[in-house]
């Protein structure tokens, strides 16, 4: 046996030494798929079946492509530099460079990244007179890219209404402008390459003859156009080995199509599907839980991961009282794990939505634990958060030039650079702020009217928010600024809207934690007493305490807090740090310990998925991916109440927790069994706390089970004794009032 085949298990060996025919390899998480791909290429070269330049290997990231080449060169003494191993976009770029004339491109054509493409879309829209408020540029960009990824030029797009028609006008004008300038975007690389092969039989035959072996990594993530491109490259004597895992297909929003795997079986007459099911990453209990979960998906090819490593530890489940309690639990567990010798960088905290990171970042910041937000920005560094903070800074101090420059024309309101330069020149000459210049000497004409409208907007915000609680100030500015409406119009703006709404929660939590108060009138005796008690209860200092508290400006304090938390508290590159990331970002990674947070109905699975065809199954695949990132320890946490849109929402635990065999779980707290109310009691209207609402041994926020209606959460309670009743929000049945004497409710 060849030395490069040593150490392969039976299924891996079968996949590596396949005869010259197309095959589908179902490679489960942690099953060694990269090793199989690279070893097959090396084996084909070593046995003389191909030369290094006649193999085509496609993957999805440059990092994966580099790793494949590194592994091949480690197995064989060959120069891999000229090999066709790369991403779809990279290989298409290579093909178009070689045949630019046939593709109708200049030899030195340039590639637009996403930001460059958006800038061109905006220029085109302005050129043809499209209203960017009514037709957001990002939505036009999405329209262009999604149609290209389906293989459709502007003249082939189906139009359903006037909105579609106008977006398609932009697509057509954009195509014309790109051709005029000799530039292509990422989607164009693939579409232009596909059209080149489709229309040019000589070139198509050349490449079909050259690439007798094609290997495709992460096949479940291919879109329709990528699959058709591969089919064009496959000649009558070409063998395609597609390696993928339909259970890890989580990019439908990017156009990924799991149906490509079924089409591949049919189109290439696949008679043997090889399953790589032995996992080399996780302990058995983690795999058994993941297998049980994913079996609830109907549209899958089917496999069952297993390991020889033993069962390992049970999965730990934490039933948190609130999102703050959940964050504190994470802090304590991370500290304990780190003290036991687990490095912070080998622990991952996963969440479904970016907005969830804010509470965790705050807790980690206060605890002094280093963290790194993987593949994204920290909460207070995100574009939409910086925008609304700039508006809030203007509410607090309109002379803040930096804040004004950031939002004076965002969302767009017809204030151009020339107008801003005029205001800056006037301010410099008079030695005033930009705000004062805009108020005293606004430009004339349309630009002057736009500036005047902006000034009125800020003044209205200041008047409308005077005396409001901090969270209501933030909520009002979110809406009045137009930011919420602006991002809702964007095709992929839902995350940004969630982040803006999370800032309202951050404001409410900040007031609660700091004990801040806003006095719209003279402080009352009750206020004075409360403040005096808060200052140590010295009655002789009550007047001073009232004065000091009254001088606190909660908005300014919150803005200072946001600046501090946005400061340099994220770990530097290479430093040991807890990894924070969305589940999508975690794909392809692995950690000693994984904490999956926010396992509640409406959050994970996300509420949007429940109304989409196949959405729930994709959410379940996301959960499967999250679980299989863990090698040794896996935590599953959920909260019984969570702040959402500035209000407390009571949650039903995620169905995914029920789909895991209960014998594999270890519950870390037993609030329900001990009948101890886990939720913190609600704050009274003034200061301090009130008692938790308990009726008949149940409390608001408690998860319960009903023999007919299933799982739900108590959202209201009233009465006592035989007259006690509760309102339950059932997962599948909605809101129902139930008399406790007859309801047969049980803790869930």
C-alpha cells in the first residue's frame, strides 16, 4: 500500500481510491473530508492517472484552497504552483484572464469588491434618476447579484410589479456601465465564465479534455450557477467527486441549494454514495445529541456520526432567569474552565443573532475577561450603532461636529459634500461649531432647505425626548432619525434593525445597573430619602445627594459608557481570548468547549424561519453545526425572560432542547423543581423591587407543559385559590387562559 494511504479508515480509503467515475461523498462533521480530498489528488498523481495540471479542485475559501495545496505538497515532492486548485471565483478569474478577448473583457479588467459595487450602483441610480429613498441601493445590489447567481441577465429577469421593473432598470444600466468601464463584480466572474464555456465549443472541449478529474469541496454550499458551471466542465470522460454534507447546508440566504446534491446523483448516474461517518473531533454524547436532533429533518440524505473516543460528558443545560443572568453564568463558567487549564481561545460562545452579543460583551467587559468577536464587529462598533449614537450625541450636545458630520446626510436627505464644505468654511471663519453655522448662515436654495430640515429634525428630537427615561430617548431617536425605516428597506437589514432595538435594551440595563434617575421636576422627599439611602443613608447629606443625583445626565453618562465599551477592550491578535461569534461564523471551526446561547422559540429557531419554506429545517441544520463544533464540552443555555424592544418578553424554550435525548443532558439548575422563582422580581415604579407574581405555585415567565396544548410560557396570572388562573402562550396554540384548578399544568 502507498505510504500516503496509511492511517485512512475503510470509508476514507474507499473514497480516496475510487475508480475513474463520478461519486458523491457524504462527509460528516469532523470526519476528515479535507484529508480525503487532498489524499485522493495525491494518489491520482502518484499512481500516474493524472498529471498535476489536469486536475481541477474547487473549494469555497482561499484559506481552504491554500491548505489543500500545502497538504498535497507535503505528501508528494511536486510543485503545486500551477495546479487549478482554488475558489469558484478564483478559478473563473483565471479562466477569464486567459480568454479575455473571447469573454469580451479587456486584459486588465478590474474586479469590484462589494463596497465598490455598491458605489457603482449608487452612481448608476443617480444617472438614470432612480429615487434611492424608495429604491434602496443595497436592495438594487441584491437584485443584481441574486439574478446573476441564477444565471439571469437583466433582459431575462421576470418582472412582477413596478418595483421589480425599476430595480431591473438599474440592473440593465449597471451592466452597461460595467462593460463601458471594463470591470466585473464577483457574481459576474462566474456568470461570464459560464457564458464563455456555454457559447464557445472549442474552449469547452479543451477544458473538458484537460480536466479528467474534478473534485468539489463543500458541495452542499454550491448555488445553481456554480453547479451548471461544473456540469459544463464535465466532459464524457470526466469524473467528478463531490464532497459535502447536506446536514451542514446553512447558506440558503446566499443562494446555496441543497437540491444540487440530489440533482448530482441523477445527472451523473451516481450509484454509490460513500458516507464518512466516523468523527475524529467530538465525544460520543455530543454526536448522539446532534444525530438525534438532525433526524427530525425530512429532506436529508442520511448518515449517523460515531466516534471511538467514548461518550464523554453529558451536555450541560442552563435555564437562565434573564439574559443578564445568562451572561453572568457564561462569565462564571468561562472563569472556571480557564482555571482548569482550558485556554480562553479554545472556548466559543455562539449566538443566533448578532444583537445578542451586546449583553455578553458587557458582562465580559465588567469581568475583565478578554474576548474577540470573530468575523464581525463588537456591538458598539457596528455602523448602525455608531449612527444612532451620533444622533444621541447631537441631542445631548448639538455642537458636536463629529456627530453632525456622521449623520447630516444619513439616511440620505439631499445634503451633498459641497454644502457641507460651505458650512465648514463659514464655521471656521466665524469660530463657531458646524451646528451654529448651519443655524445662523445656512446655504441658499435646495441645499439650504435640506440643512434647515435637518436642524428642525434635531431640535424636534431634543424637545420630544426632554424628561423621558433613557431607553425611551433611545427608542424615539431610533425611529425619528429614520434609521429603523432605512434599514428595514434593505434586503439584508434585519440584523441592523435588531442591533438598533438592542441598544434600547442596553439603555434600560444601563439605568438599572447604574441606579440613574431623571428628575423632570424638583426632587420629592421620597426621592431624597431613596438617594440618601443609596449614598449610605446619611440624612444629613440628603440635600447634597439630591443635588449630585439631579446633576447626572443619564444620556451623557450612557454615551460615555458606550465609548468606554467600544474602546480597546477586545483582545489583540494572537492573544488568548474567548471567541464570540454567530453560528454561521462558526462553521468549519472547532473548540474544546462550546456554549450555545439563546435557545428560545423565536430566537433559535429564529421567528423569521418559521414562515419560510424549509426555514425550520435550515435552522435545525444551524443547530447541528453549532453542536458539532464542540470537542469535549457543550453547554446549551436559554432564558425565561429577555429584553426585546425595550420590553420584557417571556420565552418558551427552543424545540431543539426537546429534540435531544434527555438522558444525554445534565441540567445545572433546578428552579422549577424547587419551586423557586428564577426571574428577578420586577422593579417598582419608583426605586427598589416588588415581589414576584406567584399564583397557585406558578409564576409569570415559567415554562409549563399541558397535556393537550403542549409547551408554553406563563405571561399573566391573576386570582387566588380556586379562582386562580394563568394566561399561557403555547408554542403551537397561541395565548390561552386556563383555570389552575382544572388545567393540569406541570412545570416544563
